[in-house]
C-alpha cells in the first residue's frame, strides 16, 4: 500500500459518516478523548481487500506479518470473547441472539489517519488520484425503542452474585466478572452511525469504534486499553477495575471521585487484575521486563469515574504480536481471577455467549504492532434488533445490591444514546 497524499483537516465524524453511507463494510476507530497514553489518532478504513471471519485465530495468524510497514498488511476488526475456547478447555457457551463468529478482521484498500494534534490527514491507498469523500452535515435524531428485555431479572442477578460470593468463600476464586445482556428493537429503521454519534457525544473515549459488516454494526465507546504493542516490541496494558457514578452537582461529583480514589475494596479489586495481567504479560515478555506504573489512577469520563493501572513489558524477540494477545486473552478485567475458574463460573451463570463483548477491537500492523481496546460500553445492532451488555467484578466484599447498581451506572451512556430512561432499565 502506497502513501497517496496528505490532506487539510476535515472533521473525522463527517468523513466517516459519508463513508458508512456508501460502504457495506468499513471500520472507524475514533479517538474522542485524548488521555495521554492514547487518543491522538483516529483511523478510517474502507474498501475491503480480504476478510477473515472465523471462529478461531488460525486464518488471521497465517496472514499477519512483522517485517512490513505499519499500514502495509494492516488488519482491522474484533476478537470476540468466545475465542477463549480456542485457548483453554472451557465449557461451550449457549448461542446468543446474533451468533456472530468469534473473529472478524479485515484488510482494507483505503486507510485514512487523522492526527488530532497536527490537524492533518494522511491517506494510504494504491490510488494515486485518491480524493477524500464528499461530506455533508447530518443530525442525530432520537431513537424509538420497543421490546426491551434482558437475559436476567434483577432477582436472578442478585442471586448469581451471591453464588459467586459463596464460591469465593470456599476458596474457588478471588473475583469474577458477572455480566448481563439487554435486548431490544427499534420501531423504525435507523442509520447506525447516528447511534454511534450519539454515544460518543454522551461518552467520548479514546477507544471509540464503529465496525460495519453488512447488516451488523458494532458501536463502541470504550475507555479501556487491552494491549498496545509497538513495532519494537514494547507492550502496554491498562486494565480498569473500580467505578463510581458522575453527578451534575460538583460537590457530589467530587465526593464520588474521592470515595473511589480511597476505596480499599476497589483498590483490592484492581490489584487482583493487575496481578493477573502481570502474569499474562510474563508469558510472552522478557524476564524482568514486566512492571507496573500509575497504580490505582482515577480518571473521570462524562458519565463515570474509573480506576485503572498500567502494566508494561518487553515482548520476547521470538514472539509475534498475536502470540502476546493470545497469552493475555480474554482481557483479565472481563474475567476475574483465577482466570480459567472465573470464566467457567461466569459461563455457567450467564448461560449465553457474550459474543463480541468482553473481547477486543482494534488493529494489527504489518510491522508487528497492534492496538486493541477492551469491548465495553458497546452496542451491537443487526437490522432493527440491538443488544448491549454490562457487568461488574464480584469480590468477597461485594454486596448484591451494590453490584446491581454498578451495572446500571455503567449502562448510563448507552441507555441515554438509545433514548431509554433509567426507570425503564430498572423495571426489567
């Protein structure tokens, strides 16, 4: 793929909207919030050249490279949570509503890089005469929702929290991330990119993404980094564990922030996942290279406060980026610890495939680099049907009602984008 040219700045959202109207398959990785470690660049890719849509890693692994330029042989898409069954002996999950394959990665003929700091656009394409698509202003209308439901009632969720706490009490595990799905349908046909626009406006994040694959749209605004690997093998992961609600009243909001910052429960919860991710990175990184920075850092987002920590490592020379990903997959913040036991228990309690949720979205570069988010704050839309999923880490100090409320808090941005009220969610 050759460098075509550099263009003056255009709004990434407007260009992406123009592309999604014309293309059946495309990918938009949007940095709606610069948080220092991520958020400077956005990527828009379209005109698919090759598609890997499978239930395991093998076809993609055969096609990845480490000796080319970054965007020569680059792949964009998702790694679904179900890939866990390719890595460990785990129970097979029950089918979900959309039953998407575990892996979708696509190589594109056109890749547009937006530099939010330099206000510059660079296009990679084989077409030397390439021109940017024409844009037009667009509005985001409200959405009308019907048939809202869930795979768990409130009481069922509370009961399952207590089951996990009992397992912890017996010493079976230390933490498990129990999740719950919501389903619904739109009364009328919608432009899914308008829904993405609504979500990132309400909840901007450094790892927002819009993946369009024919009738399916994966709409995400995730604040959580899974893995970032550069071309010389430096590895970084930034798990989030610990959540507090935002308030419009500054005094209440500051109190919520400080409560999270000083919470021993949330620090313990975060530390368990830090230790898990250190162990995961140690499987593919050089001995002695794995270390922790910014332990228990609290970052504020428009609808929520989050606690995160950062772990660094140096990839072993004989390991590929995909081998680093496989050694750490699924993201530890979405499983619990010990990892295998937590996944077993959650599969038994949830009784339904998570699908894309709890997996990763992002890209693999031709030079052996990669950048992947954790799939949270994400909607899946298929025709007029949609689903989204929320969850939280259950520990020995958890209360069932408190964990229930945390799932409601985490769904705030999505339900607002869908024009659903919290009262509607609470009634399910």
